[in-house]
């Protein structure tokens, strides 16, 4: 009796594929949506940052020029990651963790203020010829490491001590260093990325509930300490402190309200004239709402939704579990940050410092996001019907 051959995940050593996006539409969709959002982001960033740059005695194009340089470098990284077989990332899992931990340690040592200065009460950046935000590197490190380890630990996820517990050591180290910066919002994003990946790999919900109960006292202390307590109180009681902790969110809502249905027009927004702090970064979504209106907001949400849906489709078609988990992590990186940024701008979540992917000013975040998108394209190329699958 003849046995029908079945499709199996590719085995053997990975080889570098030929260039090209491949025969499937997913890789081309990711690339097209990326270019669309990135282009819109640079245009929006110019409008949001020009007045702020002039107030500092700089050229009106200062911030968008720097972001454009970061975009070019990030696109080069995207193309490299898209060309490189995604399975190579398994080799980088531990090195990425060591590098990110090393950079995070440099940010908090008392004698490294020369390269890790305190800015706005936090030490989150390394200045070593170029400015690097180590917590952004930590995001991709956690995605790659968690995906690699989850494949190896998948048979043991029924046991807390042999399955989920070993992840806590590395997650705890990275998150602890990020919190020391301090940067609670990024720490929460890193925790969510790791949790999503291991949950997709088969970790039990009961284990997450148990661990959540264990760390809830610590999380309570973190959330209700200092300025974070003020932000939560303002979130729970809207407009309770309109000139203090609630000022940014109030101005953000004014921006959305001023935009109406179709917006006040590109470059015509008033909130960037000193009313809305961080209009080019933490609250750039409010600038979109003011200048492009409700219709512009809907389009932006739809484009992000399309990018996320394509990312999860790539995950569902990945040739193996590692590719699936890696695609889920990279897609979640974009989805989590976009949702939280938009929620803050609309006063649906307490104020955080998260960027809107591919749009907010911040070259480290932009480059890491483009690296994640390049990995997604690489996984799409290796899927059945993709270019790399036929090499």
C-alpha cells in the first residue's frame, strides 16, 4: 500500500535564500504597509515637531531629518532580516540577552553617567557616538529568546517548575533592570511579549494566574508609587488635576475634539504650539486626530489592524513552531505598543511613555520595529509557497 507523502516542516541546515519577497502575498503586504505607515509617520512627525524644534533654536526639520536617517538604517536592517533565514535567530537568542542586559546595566551604574546621563529623571539611553535605548533592544531579545526556549520547553509546560518557571529568571532580570531605569511601561510590554509567546507555545493559564497572584503585591507597589499613583488617580477621576498630572491627557482630548470629522488640516494643528507636551512622541496620535480628524484616525487604526492580521496569518503559516512563536512575538510587539499608545491618547489607559510604532519620534524604537517586520517577512518567505520554501 502506498503512503501519501505529507508536508512537513523543512529540516536540515538553513541556507541563505535568493533575494525577492516570494510568491505569497503576505511578505509583500507587510512591506507595503510598512512603507505606507513609515511615510505617513515622517510627514506627521514633521508637522508635530517643527514648532518644538524652532522653539529650541533648531531647524524645523531637525527631528524629522534625524528620524529619516534612522528610517534608512532601519530599512536596511529590515531587508537584511528579510533576506536572512529566520531560523538563524535561534543562534542569537542568548547573545541578544547578554548584550541587552549589559547595556541595561551600563544605564544604571553610578559611574557611567558620562555615557548614560539622567534625562527627565530617568537613565534610559546610552550615548556612545550614537544614542541607543537599551530597553528597545531588550524587547527583541526577549522575543527571540522566549521563542527559542519555548520550543525546547513545550513538552514540559504542564509542569510549573519545569515549564514556565525557568523563563522567570531571565524575564525577571531584564524587567528588573528596565524598572531600575525607571521605565514601568516598557517593563510591562516586555512582560506581555514573553507571556504571549509562552502561552501560544502551550503554557497553562492556571500557572499565569498563580504567578500573577504572587507578584500582585509588588505590582501594586510599583503602580501606586510616586508619579504613577497620580497618573492612575487622574485616569480614574478624569479632569481631577487638569493643570498637573492630568494636563497631557486633557490636551490630548482637546486635540481630538478640535479635529472633528476631517481634521483642521495638515500643519494647522494648534496643540503643538506648547499646549501638548511630547506632541511628536508620546502623544503623536492626538496630533493625527487634530490634523486628520476622525477619518484619519480610522484609517490609521485600519492600517495597523491590517498589519497585525497579516502578521498573525504569517504565524499560522510558519513552517515550524519556532517560526510561529517568533512571528507572534514580532506581531505582538507592534500590536501592544500601538494599542496602548492609542488608548493613552484617548484617555482609555493611564499615561505611559510608549511610542506609536513607525510614527512617533525615537530612532531606537523605529529600528527595532523595522527589524521585527523584517523577521516577519523572512518567516513569510519560508512558508509554503514562499520564495525561500522553493530554494
